[in-house]
């Protein structure tokens, strides 16, 4: 191919919403009212869950939590732009897709507590949710492997002639991993029905994006692998919805994979174990707070007369009640039963493990196994 044109979509920034939340009418997808309010509610819900869970972590009730504050638009746009048979291969900041696709909140929270209500039986780090019922795959916590996994699953779907699309997520840090390059190459060569989305939130823990790549943008890397690529405002849910939906539709129609860079910002710490004041300035965070994806969308909905103070207060109250009730429920679960330590490992438990299991059963139960958990 020739030189990349200045107006190439990988070098620009596709937007629908302006900073003040008004929309460019030529780009507005004019989505139905129920869908717009559904998207807004899901964004607000994960913001409010994150606040409550970070507090629970500080109170010593849970060990770890990864908030997505400032990055709510990309996962929620994905949840609405995909079909329920599509598979999600997340990184740390996309577990809210599960909730938007109907996964029960109590079960989702049980993963954070790692208790008996957790479908993963307490074996994963908090904020590493997955669920078969919503086609969301478990993340290994290594940076990168989910990208070739998403591409491989897409290739399998293509071979089986299954009309399924896979979505592989990553942060900007993951684009420096070998797995990223293998996945991009494979996706281009085999024209798989996969959409790879990089949430460029400017920081990989304490490493800024400038230290990840010398390329002009992350999206431009798509060209090196013969993929379609586009850079989109990651704090603009309407732009994201359009871009992701287009990529998903094209993938399903046999037009191959797309690589999307969603430009956003991590407002909170990397996780509950991080103190970002040690490596970035408050002014930088403040600049991005002003571009809050929820506030911008709220302004759009107000302009469209779909939202006013009373309606917003009602939505917030509803979410708050739902979260409070779910926390009460989830904290009633005991820890996972200890015999579950031995399940799901072998189809038939080998003798040495059976002996260990029997030995463990003879011991008196630990106090936390009686209920109440943490
Ligand atoms: C292979 C590997 N290297 C390093 C780490 C430690 N680590 C955990 S999260 C993280 C930063 C990831 O940054 P990015 O991919 O930009 O995603 P973000 O957390 O910003 O969403 C690192 C380096 C890891 N988990 N796996």
C-alpha cells in the first residue's frame, strides 16, 4: 500500500458527541429512546458499583478491585452493539458487559467476594469475572493472551460456519506484548470474524502510552497487518456504538476483522492496590474529568428531552437500591465449600487427589465455612 493519507480513520478521532454533549446531526445514529436510556443506565450502574466496591475494599471486606471510572462507554457500547451469541474476551475493564447482557448482579458481585455464590468458586482474582450464560470468557490476568484467544475462537467460528463474532479487548499496555502482534497478524491473514478493541486509557499502571509505542496512534498499527482500523473517541458512547456495530456487522458478513482504538482515560487508580498520585498530575486527571463519558451522554439525553433532574434522580435511586440489596444478599454467602478445591480439575479425580480430599474432609470446618464469609 502507499503512504497513509492524512484523513485516514486510524489517524483521526471519530466522534458523534461534542464536548458539551450536543451531537453532530450528520453522525448521530438516532437510536430508539429505550436503547439510549438503557445504555445510560448501564453506564451509571457500573460507575455506582465501582464506587461501592472500592469502599468495600477499603473497609477490608474484599481483597482487590479494579474500577473502570471514566471508561464506562466502551464496554457498554459493546454490550449493545453485539448479539447474545457473540463471545467476549475481556481484559480488566470490561466485566460490566456481562451485567448489560443480563448476568445477575448478585452472582457477579459474588465473584468479587470469591464466595459460594460465585460461578468461578472463588478461584479468580476479583474483577476477573466470566460467565458461560453470557458468553464471556475468563481473563488470565496476564496482559495479552485474550487477544489471540479471541482470534482463534473467531477462526473456529468461521470454519464451523457459525455466524458468531468475537470481541478481544486490551489496554494500551497490551499492544507491546508479542500476543498482540501474533493475534493481529493471524486475524489479517485468515480474515476472521473478530473485533479487537484497545482501550487506550493513557496509562499502563505507571507507564504512559508514550512509552508503549513510537507510532503516531495505536489504531494505525492495523495497516501493518492488512486490517481495517479506526480511532474513536472512547468517551463518546454514540460514536463507539456506531464504530463497534459497523465492525461487528462486517465481521459477521465475512469481511474480516477490525482493530479499534478507543481513546479514553483511567480516572481512578489502576486498581485498589495503586496510588496514581505518585506518577501523574492532578491537572491531567482534571482535564479528563471534564470529558466524563456519562456527563456528556447525560447532556445529550437532556437535549433530546429524554432526561431531566427528576428522571435522573429516579434512575439513580433505582440503581442504588439494586446495588444495596445485592450487597446484602452477596455478603450472606459462606466461602466456597472446601471440597470444591478438587472439582473441575480432572474428568475423573485421580487417587492421590481423592486421598487428599478425604483427609481434608476429616478436619473440623474452618470458622469462615459456617457462613458470613469475610
Ligand atoms: C505479561 C504481564 N506483564 C505484566 C503484568 C503486570 N500488569 C498488570 S496490569 C498491567 C498494566 C496493563 O496496562 P494496559 O494493558 O494498558 O491496561 P489497563 O490496566 O490500563 O486497562 C501490568 C503491566 C501482567 N499482568 N502480565
